[in-house]
């Protein structure tokens, strides 16, 4: 199925006021762990898989967010591998990447989109 035919289902992850400022939290959705980040310095929201692909540990939600130039990034707290929060691309020279999810805020709730 092409991406054009896929639809996005949105689920409410949390209230805006419950989000961790300039950090992340792990959200359990069905059988997946999703890392949700509120980058207050940029006033932007991001969601990625929680599993670091380097050693397959569920840790990205506890990583440190920052920027590489204009690119928002997350650093794994164990291995310091960095990934783009926008695209999932590995920024520290590796071939591994992480899955990203769309995020929207409506009526005080943070929603994460799942393509199906």
C-alpha cells in the first residue's frame, strides 16, 4: 500500500499541561512504546519510537533533546547516538534510523498519529 492511501488515526496521548517541558515521556499505545517530546524552547512537539535501534533498549524518552544547527534532535541516554526528531535520521554517523509520528495539539490535548 502506498503512503498516499494510508490514513492516520489520532489518539490522545496526554494533556498539554501534563507534558514534560524540554524532555520526553513514554506513551504505551497498543503493543508499541512511543516517546513524546515537548521542546518548549522551540514550541514544538515530536513523537518517535521509544526503542533505540543501536542496542534495542527502550530508552529514547529519557534522552536529552537539543539542536544540531536548526535540526531538533534526541540523544540516547545510554549510547549518546543522536537522531533527528523531525525525520528520524541518525545524526551521529550511523545507518540506523528511528520511526517518527505526527503530533498535533487541539483543545488542550496532545494527539499522536498512527498511519495504517
